[in-house]
């Protein structure tokens, strides 16, 4: 026992929740369909961005709500178009678009048709898209930028159908839908795990459902709730919490194409929203807005994906009367730990395990998790999968090694102290030093390089390169263009330091702790 509080502390007074509820619906899609049957006329999703793509075969305008019954029909039609293009259950579908109802309709349609969706950041360059395509060999790609479609197609040697979110093309009978089983893969989320090159975490329908059901219970998410949704839909936070949670709760979401404090607060007001989910960078920007007090009108604000500084948590509380719930998740496990809805939401802590999740600390303080939310393994990487889990000596579920380091307070709250994995989190996006180093070393004037994160109030960390070059003191010419051609903008170093040599230990490994700017 390490003293972390049990997930039962999240269960509401009078709630009839049991662990069986995490899997009762079978699959996510079944959970959504039952909501749409129960309340066919209830508003579910609305686009707010002018010029949002139209939904295949439908004529809704921006600002017009989509109801449950309309989503059922639209996703059925979209599934028909995907099936008509030759996609069959188990096929991977690369999905890389900004947020819109049209793209979510395609996403839901893909899950209904038994396809495995592979989200990819819209900021990725040709190199990053090619890595994913080569790895998962998708049969189709949904993109809202022709160039990205071309990169995917080239990487697949042409063996891939490219769709826009509108899914132009003839209607087709989708055949039997919604037949995926709980244990079937639904999503492959790319992440580097604790080490190595980006690899796909394979999440089943059961994993996704369990995670959503546990946050639904913990955060008291109800059909009357309305989320201001401004996070990207191609990562776990915006997709598996924001979108899936909304659909599974029978609630509604207002889709914004990106973050801007005024747009968030205007949408919250105009649509009488009750929920806002953000990353620490967005709270930092909200806290600097004169209008921050308006957040106080919401029922609940949640922060995750990166550490929320205790000071920022307090600033937001003071300005809004709103104690943000900080929670902790990962692509491989979805949501693990959260501060409580009832009870103290402690600044600097992530709270206790969500319903159904168990957390333990290893001897070196690494956080281990297990539960129905935890993925089964990486796509075609049996060695990486084996290395990420420890068997339970008592024959229970194996423990997943998160690569995060934690500590538990006397009263059972978990805090994240740091990471054993080499990871930089900038504005909620993960950057793996090894990937950036591998790119920068390809520059002809870079002889050696190490990449670290430098603390930043706004971004959490900013990507920083330490380079050894032929000429003392000068940043190699064209280094930033070189990086920008090969790395998404958030991975490109914002700070570059030229050094004589890198500190290395006896094994030749760079000692990152010694790489920091020394005071003059
Ligand atoms: C954008 N830029 C970034 C960046 N986002 N640079 C570093 N880090 C980032 N995160 C770049 C832009 O390309 C631009 O570059 C410049 O910074 C200024 O852009 P901006 O307009 O100020 O940024 P903005 O578009 O407003 O984006 C900031 C942001 C966004 C914080 C809203 O990064 C964001 O949505 N982050 C959330 C990421 C997320 O959802 N993570 C969840 C992962 S799931 P230039 O060169 O054009 O000036 C996960 C599991 C879990 O981690 O627990 O949830
Ligand atoms: P990803 O691989 O993109 O899913 O990112 C997961 C990582 O984000 C975790 O392993 C943590 O390092 C980090 N993370 C997520 N939420 C939090 C949080 N609330 N506090 C600190 N780190 C977090």
C-alpha cells in the first residue's frame, strides 16, 4: 500500500455507480446510439467557425445544432461512403483535420463501420505523416489540406484513398454497422511512450468506453451540460475526453476551431455553456484576460495534459471563484487520476485514481497504473509493449509504467513530481528530445546536439537545442528553416545555444541536467 486514495472517493453521494458500469454499454458507439435513441431531438454538436466543411449529404449551416437523430443518420450515410470506397473492418483510417462537425461525423462513421482511426496532428510535416503511414499502413486518409493527403498518399505508394471531411462521392449501403466488439481496436494514438520513436498505442472500444464512463461519473457529467470545446480533436484530451465524453453523456458541445480567450468566453456566454476543458497554457492566457471572471459562471473547469502550476491554479481560483479540477492522463491509458468533484481540489496535485483505475508507486517513484482504461500494447511493437508492463505476482492485470514520477500525500492525493522519460511538454503538446535531435544532427553544420525543455510560465516548457558546431558561438545558418521543414512548429527549438561540447557521462550519454543557462 502506498496510501493513494481509492477511486471510490470519486463516487457521488447517492450514486448507484458500480465498476460494471464502465463496460455496460459494450462499445462507445453503442453508448452514443442509446443516447441518440433516448433523446433524438436533443442538440449535440454545433460548428461555430465560418466556413466549416459541410457534412456529407446534409445542409446544416454553421451555428445550427446537430441533434442525436441527425447524427445517427449522418454517420450512417458517411459510413456508407467509407464502405463504398472499399474500406473494411479493421482497416486503419488516418484522420488529420481541424475540429468540425463534419470531421467528427466521419470519425464516428469510421467507428460504426469497424475501422481503426489513427489521429494525426494537422501541424505534422511530410516526414511526420510518412512515419505514421509507413507504420500503420492505412487504407484511407481523411484530411482537410490537400498537401497532407498527398504526403500520406506518397508514403503509402498510392495504396490509400484520400477523403476530405465532406466525403464527396456517391451514397452506398453501409451494410451491417456497429458490430465491433469491445475488445476490437478502435483508435491508434501515436506517442513515444517512455522511450524511442513514436509508436501507436492501440486502444480498444472497451478502453475508450471505460475511460469516458469513469470521468462521466467523477465529474458528474449530465445531459444538460454543454462544453466549450476548443482543443484539437486529434489528441486524447480533445477527442477521448471532450468529444467522446460529450456524446456518451448525452450532453452537447460547441466546437471552436482553436483557442482564444475572447472566443471561449463569448461562446460560453452565447451558448450558456457549463464546462470548459483546457491545458495549462490556455489557463495562463485566460488568467491574463480582463474577462477571466466570466469563467466563474461555468459549472466546471478542467485542466490536464501538462502540470498546472499551483500558483496559476490559485490565480484562476482567486479571479473566478472556480477551483479548476486538475487531472492526469496519457494516450496509452486515457484518464487515470483526477481531483475530486466534491472535496478539495488541491493545487499542485492531480487527486486520486478515477473510477476503476488503480495507481501504485514503484520503488523509484514511477507511477504505475492499471484498469480497464489501459491499452493492451503498441502497434506491432511487442518488445516495447513487454517493456512497458510489469506482471502482477498475484495474477491480476499487469501494471503499466507511465514514465512519470509521483508522490502521495498523507491523505492520499497524488502529485506528479517529474518524469523518468525524456519528454518536453510545450503548451500541452509532447515533444520527444530524441526525435528533434535526430533531425537537427542532419544539418551539415551541426556536429553534436542535445534537446531539453526550458521552463516557461506560458508554455510550461519551451524546446531548447544545445548545438556543437564547427564555428564557435554562431548558430548554424538556416537551422530554423531546416527544422521547420521536418518538424511540426511546436517541436522546433525556440531557443538555440551554441556550446563547445556537450556534457556526457562515462557511458557517452548526454547529462541533460547540466544543460541550463548559467547566470552571468
Ligand atoms: C502552437 N505553437 C506552439 C504550440 N502551439 N509552439 C509550442 N508549443 C505549442 N503547444 C506555435 C504556433 O505554431 C505558432 O508558431 C506560435 O506557436 C504561436 O501560436 P499561437 O497562436 O500563440 O498558438 P495557438 O495556436 O494559440 O496554440 C496554443 C495552444 C495549442 C496552447 C492553444 O498549442 C493547443 O491547443 N494545445 C493543446 C494541446 C493538446 O490538446 N494536448 C493534449 C494531448 S493529449 P509560429 O511559428 O507560426 O509563430 C495528452 C493526454 C492528456 O497529453 O492527459 O490529456
Ligand atoms: P501523451 O503521451 O501525449 O498522452 O502525454 C501524456 C503525458 O502528459 C503524461 O505521461 C504526463 O507526463 C503528462 N501529463 C498529463 N496530464 C498531466 C498533469 N495533470 N500533470 C502533469 N503531467 C501531465
